[in-house]
């Protein structure tokens, strides 16, 4: 007994001295996502691997990482592990101002309530704020959100308040918009023009001017389609390579000729470098457009929701649902993931996002790919039948579990520590 006691004292001394690691304090990783099928398009990974996280960063992506090396283990066997999703078109400048639409109004949504549950870790608010009220948006929403919130600044100084505010050419100032973008380069990633109904090209031209001055892309929601502003001219000459047209499958877009054949200018515009974004929304996605266009090889470059109170309970629902639509239209899963992660990160010039590089911020989403009979609605409530559906099981933001649908990152209650 005396020998055993001396041995235990000696071992304790070694632990204190640091020669023997203590289990509870010296685990190498904070979280291990184990055994999932990792898809990381930037790094060309498409196989079963483990993802280890430490200090809020990706620490390792490898096969066979021992679970004993991690404090917390998530069992991802049979699931897909991907970079945290980047929704390039959202409306999250929420508030209670009356008749303010998506600019401190009730049509926008608080991001944390509707991002993590669908695997989204970064949202881009597109046009909610203009140069006049971006500071309010930053203080009120960005600074208080666990979701990473970036922004396209509206060319309208007062932002996307709807009605006559968005038709006010006198409040569309490219230089002041660019100056604000340069003031907040970590947050403002583009310029937006939207909902204009007049015959002039001024909103687009001034947005492009601001984008050029600040070296950031422009996103266009074309608003009302009028004869004086042909859509074809927008995407073939007015927008620069790297600029974005959102609402690709909007019913008013002249995509198909009288015989249902895809119009050639669309592929030409895409080849020229114009980005076509899904931007589903509450009124901007018809299967009558999407099905024939994709069957003829015309696919969007980025997948996004255009989430707001008018779209999230309709055909759009959430990011996972929009991705599932593209999957059932025939887009390969790897492309669906790429166009929801690494592709939009490149479009907004944020190469630090949308991948699982070692050292990158640990934003990760884990999905179950369900097989069965599913129905998907467009904005007219037309139904499209599909056989596969993505469902988010786990979301990690900066190394912390923020959504765990079925508790795959937790222990059973019998083994849980008593509080």
C-alpha cells in the first residue's frame, strides 16, 4: 500500500509539472465532427473524413482522428459535412418603423432566428440600408448578431423602405455610397439597386459608379421591366464582369423564346462574367422558368434565399429548401454546396469564407440527405416533385455549436454531468 501511495504521489507530481497531460484540461481539440462525408469544394475534398476544431478555428481535416483527442464529439456518420453556408441575398435590417419595409421595418427578419437552423453562418443583407442609415443597421443588428452579417449598401441613401423612397433619383448618390463602403470595408461587400420602375438607367449606372469607386460588386434587382430598359442590355453591357443579377428565375425575365428555347444572350452574359443569383424570395422563382432553363444547361452561379417575412413561409422556406430544389432540378450535390459556400465567398471577395482550410474560422454545417417523396413549391404555389431533401443536423459558428437538431454533438442524458 505504501508503494502504491508513493507511486500515486509521484504521478500527481508529474501531472502538476506537465509531464503527464490531464484529460480534462489538455484535450487537443474542442470539437470533433467525426465520420461524415466532407464536401469542401475550394479544397477539392469529397470523401469521408473527420473535422477537428480548436480555439474557434479549423484545426484538422483528416481521416481517423481519435475521439479521445477532443472535448466534444459529434457523430456525423451517414451525414454530409460542409463549410458554413453563405446566403448572398437576405433581408435582416429588422425593426419596428412603420412603412419601412426592409430598412428598419417589419418585413426584415432577425438573422439568428432563421440562419443556423438551415446551416447558414453568414448572411448578406442586400440593400436594406443606404449610406444614410447604415450606422443604425450596424449598431442595431450587425453588432448584436451571432450570425456573421455583411451588407450590400443600397444606392438609395435611405435604403429599401419601399414605395416612393426607392424611386427617388435625387437620393441615389454613387460617391456618398462609395464613401460609406470605404468607411466600413469589413462589413460592406457590395452595392444594391432594386425595385426601380422608371424608364431611366440612372439607378444601375450610379450603383455601378459606386461599385467602381469602392472596388466592390453591384447586385441588381431589376424592379419593373420596361421597354426603355431592356433586360438583355442590363446583363450584356450595363453590368460589369463580377456584378450580380439576382432573381434569375423571375417570371418576367425573357429567358425562353416562343418555342421554349433558351435565349442565347443569357449564356453569353454569364460567359462574360455576370453572376446570376437565385434570389428566390416571395415572388422571384418559377418552375416554368427554372425547369426548361436548367434542362438546357443554364444554371445559376450562386444560390440564395431572399429571405424576409414574405418569403420564409411560402415556397422559399429556407436555404436548405432552396438548395434542395436545385438538387432535384439536377444540379450535382457538390455544385449545390459550392454555389452556397465558396462561390458566393468569391463573388463578394471574401476568400477567408466558404471553406474548411486549416486555420479558417470554424463555420461548419452538417446535413442529412433524406430520400423519399417530397414536394417543392415555387412563388405561384406550383408544385415540383423531388426525391431528395437536405435537412440541417448541426451548425457550428466560430467553433461553437449553435444548432443541433437531434443532439449529435451531445451525450445521452444518463451520461450527462449533473448540474
